C-alpha cells in the first residue's frame, strides 16, 4: 500500500475570506456525510472554552477527499513565531456553517463528538441531525484495544493516516513554552491552541476532520451486526449532552471545609507514619512507599500490580495491617484522607463553573462491558452508605424552587443474573418481591441475623454479587473480614470455602449458567459472546487451548461479570433514552435529567405536576426492557429539596 501523504491525498485549504467561506458552505450543504472537528482555547466549554477554529472533511463526486480549516479566534503571541492572524469573525463563520451543522439531512462524524457539540453551542450553533461518534463506534467494534484515541483507532483499523500528524503543533507548543518560560503542557492547559499559527493548526485540524470521516466510513457498515445497540448509543448521545449541559448545583464551600479537615488529619498522621517506619519519604509516591515497605522494612509482599511490582493498594495494606504492621494501618488512614481531598472534595470543586454548577462528563463506554462512567470529575466513585459518602452528598444541593427526584434500580444486576441463569430460587425471590440478600442468607445459612458478630445478610450480599461473578474464597474472605466490626474474629479461608459451598448448593442454576457461558465462548472462533441486549464482548485471552490456568480463571470471572453488568448497563441506557423522550414530550411540569450515578437517575422538577411525571418516569424505567425479561424490574423513588444526603422515600408510587 502506498504511503499516505495528507497534502497529496487530500485537497485541503484554509478559509480566510468571505467568498471562500460561502463556497465552502454551499458545497457542504450538498453532502450526506461530513467530518467535523473543532480546536479550542480551553477544554471545558463551561469554564471559558471557546472555538479557535472549525475543520470539515467531505468526499467529492469523484470520491477524492476534501478538507478545510476555518480559523476564527487565533491570537498572535506577540513575537516572531507568527504574526499573520488574518481570519473571519466568529459571527460571520457561525452564520455560514450553522445551516450545515444544524441540518437534518447531513450526517456529522466526529471522535468524542460531544466535545465539539458543546463548544459549538457556545457560538450559538445547535448541532442537530444524524451523528456518528467514531469513539463509540470503535468501542463496539473492538472494546479490547488498549485505548480508543483517534490515532489508535486509525492504526487498528489499518486506515491511511500520517502517524505523527500532531508533531508540528507539539513543536510550536514547545517553542511557545520557552518564550513564556512554562512547559508545553502548561501552555496547552492555559491557552489551548489560540497561539498556534494558522497554517500549522489548520493542517492538523483538517487531518482530524479527514481522519474522522475516513474512520466513520469504515465503522458504519460494521454496526449492522449490533444495530439495535448502535442505534440506542446514538440516541443516548443526545441524552448525555443534555445531562452534561444542565449540570448539578454544588455547595463548594462545604466540600472545601471537608478538605481542610482532612488535610489536617494528613498533617497529624505524617509524623506518626514516619515514626512507625523509622524513616521519612513522600507518602503520595507509590514507588517510594513500595521501596520503604518491601525493600527497607522487609515486609511480606501481599500481591502484585499488572506490571509485576509489589502492590501498595488498600487490599495489600489491609493484609499487612492484619498481620500486625502498624505502619500499614497508619498509611491506610493517610491514604483515605488524601483521596478525600484529591478526589471527593478539591477534585470536584475545581470542575465547578462560575455559577456553582458541576458539568461532569458522562462516558457511554467507560468500561468494556458498556457501563457508564464519568470524568471531570468521576462521580461514580463517591462512597455509598458510609458517613463520608453522606457528608459528600450534602454538597449536592437542589436548585431553588425545584425538587430533586432520585430513581434507583433495585438490585438490577441480580435481577439480570436471575434472567440469564433462570435459577429457580433467584427467580422466586424477585417474582415474590422478597429481599434477595436476606433470603439467600436464610436459605444458605439458616438465618439473616448476626452469628458470632457476623451479619449473615451482609455475607449473603457479598456472595450474591461476588461469588456469582467468580470471586475466589480468598477474595470473599477478605471482603467479609474488611466489614467485620472490631472484636469479631475474622473468618478463615476454610470458612469462606464452606460459605461458598452452601451458596452454590442452593443456587445450582447460577453454576449451570456460568458453565454454559464458558463453553459458548470457548467454541466461538473469536471467543465472542453477546449480552442480553446483543452487545458484543470478546475474551481474547483465557479460553484458548494454550492459555494457562490463571488466565482461564480470570477470563471466566470477567466473562460472567461482563454479561451481567453489561446487560444491566444497557437496560439502564435504554431506559434513559425512553425517559428523555418522555420528558421532552410531556407538558405537566418542567423537568430535566441532571445526573446519572451508578443505577441512580436524578431529575430536577418544579413541584407543580411533578408527582404525575415521576410516576410515569418510574413506570418507563420498569417497563422499557420488560419484553426481554421474565424477572420484574423494580425502581425505588426518593426526593429532596435541600441536599442529596437528606433524601426521603416517596410514598404512593
């Protein structure tokens, strides 16, 4: 294959005058599929992010690709790097390209296209019509690529592209950094691409749009294999845009008070850690902690990272603590406070906009299973059912004059497992509306109360969620022991094995389902399987005849978790789309989707008429996917008018 050269293979140009802009707009309006990309001054569209330039790509009648870059907010940095900033005004460019991007007949392709849409809205462009987000498409085509950035997707798809097409931009950032006496990364974070010369950024941006178009052309035909999932993900993109744009109000001062308290805890703990270890080091550096614990102090290694290094995660430190090593206990406490500061308090506040609103980014494919995630910040990691979790949730406040409704799926993954396994006992539990964990405890252990200080319902809950996915007796033992109250003797590995044995004796259907799934994967030439809704998942390691025992065990555990968790995630996604469509069409009250955390969907509503709407939302969430299920889906409804931690159960729904 001939080596790709962008300047030779693509007809591209910069658009810097009105006549060229008008000609471009006319040509784009005649297209069915275009690539579109934006370059910005900042990454966050709610904290000053504005478009520096638009790029487009399309096919000519002879199938040869064309591309164009329209600069609108470049700024000369005031020295000889470049001075020519001849460009059209944002208002003129917006008026010309708005009909293109808002057209219902033109399909727009982009990679992580929500970014481009949000920034376009800041200039009054409401991107509309059919979309192809090649990031989502490539995650469906192969979720196992080591990442799904544009260069990786092009390389894995074996599509022509210049491997280092961003190098020229990086070089200019380095030169700017030297002039400004800051690093290139600091230049990019503080100024984005506004100071990059128009020819350099124009070529890079035109390549972005051209390669996104090329990737869309490659990816679209492959979506027929999982057409329903693809169409749902495309519709869900609009839901995520609306949720991110609306955002949630936060009490930032409350979070900063927590951070200040935890910083003091860290400061008080630091000398105690050093005294217990007999030396000082930077506690936030894992490599230094690893060296102190395992090389200098000679403590036993409690597991290894994927890279083969001794682990210093919470599990490893917990094991060391329970072997009597005081330094591990102190480190765990210090780490907990540090995480509160960096992740749950200051880490959240830094993402608030000037109006105190948090616009977290929803990631439709954060996990290989298709489960939701969130970034900037990651709200999925906020602790649940702990004092810390409640304290952090106090910062999530209701909008003035609005009620915040929280609709939470009840044990949705276990219900999906019952559907997949057809286990008689699990089906009976959900059909009769019983407490799955309590019944499991009674069936397996004779009681759901405490025995010797151990809450048997909690043991059953860990078994329900963990053992069903392949948790080992050692993993089960550790999870139970972590939750035991002070003074209660930890369970042994033999006791954990006995607990699991009793559990599986009662839930033989789960055992049979797992065995059937593993046989199905092993028999597939690509080691592929599909979840309840047809989402594909591939297990390239672990099911082959030459794979070792550990790889096989890991793959078996992941496959069950993927099928159950992925099916539950898609159930939630289908419901979100249906709820969003209903909210747009109803006229009973003003209502907005504002947050999605785990299986908890949150809506802001004006009080008048909200009871009628919330009952319908609950019905939609419970019934949207019921045709796929023999197990009833249950949604619990809570609400608050002050803050998240003060929510109350809603009666009569």
